[in-house]
C-alpha cells in the first residue's frame, strides 16, 4: 500500500513539474503534450518552422521529429528534435531573404524532453546521495540580423512530496551536476530533462543556426557517501525495466539512423499537410 501511495504522489508531482517546465519552453507545446502525463517514462518533441509549420508528438517511448518551411518572401526555417531516456537533441535554423524595412521573421525551434521515475532502495543508515552529471554539446552561429539560442535543463527530485533534489541549467556547451539526497528505505527519483534550440532571423538577410543535435546527455550517475566520496557508479532502471542511458552521444551509425528517421517523419508530415 505504501508503494502504491508513493507512486501516486510521484505521478501527481510529475504532472505539475513537467507542465511548469513545458510552459516555460512553449505554451503550445505544453498544451499539446501534457495530456499524457503523469504516465512515465514520458517523451515529448515539438518542432516549429517558418510557414508556419508546427508538429508535436508525445509518447511513452523515445521519438524524433523534423520539419522545414518557407514563409513567402521572408525566408525559411527548419527544426528537429529527438528524445531518448537520458539523451536529448535539438537543432533549429533560420534564413531571412527579405530586405531591410520588410516585416516578418524566419524562424525555427526544436524542443525535446523526457521524464521518468527510478526506484532506489537504501538499506544503510549512513547518509547517502546520488550525483547526476550531464553534458551539453553543440554550437551557435549567426550573421546579420540572425539570433540563435539554447536552453538545457535537468532536474532530479525524491523524498516526501519530492522535496529533496536539485535542478541545473546550461545555456552554452558545458557540464553540470544534480545532487539528490537519499532517505533510508525506498526512494522514487523523478528525473526530467528539457532541451530547447531556437533560431530567428529578421529582415536584412540574416541567418542563424542553433545546432545541439549531438546532444544533452547524462554522463555519469554515482552513489556518494556523507563526505561526498564516490561509493560506486549506478545503473538506474525504472519500474518497467527501462534503463537510463548513460554515456556519450550516440555512435555515428546510431546517429545516422536517428537522422534518417527524422527525414522520413518530416517527409510524411509534409505529405500529410498537403
């Protein structure tokens, strides 16, 4: 009974936390995707591009999505995003071909997220904690009136009412950590990742690219003692047997398959739109 009550409590908090994070990213995305919360694991991707073109998808399994479009004389934009358990990727481009004094922007935006709950049982009476390390790789380029940005967020919580944990944000390539104190007995750790890449170009022949398709990922999960020393590396598995992906970005062959899948999805989406 206690385990069921904990699961229900975690699910309720997941819905609130996830909705808040997604609204910060994009109101349209939050409206489209939070309908499936609080089921977990949870994955969502959303892509916007000049046209205007917009596609959203939510799933209990990893997924990917891509789109591109042209907005009359103003230029073009594209976006892609993919989500797996522990790894996110997003890319956006924008190119404006309108002269100075025109109205209308070219744009692209890709958003990806995942959320899952991992049970961890602590038998020791000594204080322990879990340290999540995550990295963001990619780059931003722009010219003329173009602007590009990136926002990567990770958060991890546990304890009664999910009151223990931390959150961290990266807005450029780098690394960050999350420290989650553990309680004696059963812990349900809620882990959430969110990645948003955007590009915008106003008139005067500007262009921009935010390329973080190679990705936001969990690099290490470690169990620490009360002094912050590493006891061991951890492998986390959720209640359905899904294992949290830890390590570098996908191998080139795997990444090629992801991009191929994005191309197929984009083609089908464009055909259906017609």
